[in-house]
C-alpha cells in the first residue's frame, strides 16, 4: 500500500467472521446428520453443493424453514427442524488470537463485522459469541440480500461504521473478498495467520489502545 494512503489515520477495523474470528468445518454438519439419513457423507455433500441452497440461504432468498425442507428432501433426512438446527450450527471453532485482538482494539477503534452468513448461523452462534457486543456496525449478507465481493455489501458496512473507505481496514480470509474491498479504496488484509495480520495492521498504524475518539 502506498505511503500516501498510510497518512490517513485508520479509524475503523472491519472483520469477516468465518475463517477470521472463528474457523468452520461444514463437513461437521453432514457428520452430525449421519444417523438421520441413509445417504453417505459424500452423497450429502455433493447433493447440497449442487443444489445452491447454502448460497441462496446466505443471500436471504430462502427462509430458514425452506432451507431445512430443501436439504431434508435432498438428503432424505429423518430429523425434526430442531434436530437439523442442532446439527447445522455447531460447525465453528474460535480463533483465539483474533478474539483477543478484537478485545484489544475495541477501546480505540470502531469495529465492524461483515459476513456472508445465514439466519441460523447468526441467530444461534455469531450473535452469542462473547466479542459480538464489541462490534459497532454489523452487515450480514442474508439481511442485505447481497454477498461479498459485491460492492453493495461493503457500502452498507461503510455507511454503518461512519467512516470513508480510506479510514477503514477490512480483514478477510478470501482473496476475492479482499479484491472487492480494495476496489472501493478500503485498506484490506488477506488473513493467512495472526502474525501476518498484526504486522499488516501495524503497517497501517493500527495499534491497540490508541485513542481515535471512539
């Protein structure tokens, strides 16, 4: 990033959720369902991937009930909606260094959460994590009906966080989402590990405890 851009103080730090704050393994969902169907893990995975239902659910194009019904029909599931949710939600594992970083940045910067996600993952997991109340702005794909790397989802976040893109940095584990942010002049860091994240933030002048008038 150019020295010219570094002269603008960073006031907002925006995080992706899956792969940055918590890792996830969608395969856990199918393993959790193995007693409720005659389909194999591979069959379920292929059928669900080919259906496009997870993406449509994250886009808010289908309701939670429709998602459950669609997957149940595809995979021949013999589970209730409650049992489905119990299998669908616990696919996440905390990335503790990122969680500690969020806590340390919170007193000094406005924090944003920008996630391609769905209603059940948000309602039953994301909003329950202990650092969720630290976010000043939250943009979720299923609510705004668009997904990263589309321009509209970044613009929604920028409006909520209240700073121009030059004063914000976005952290995501997917290169295409980083590219989408940079097209709008957001500073963006491709998350590949904690040390790289901390050093990249430091290059932008982002230091925990610095008073930015939050």
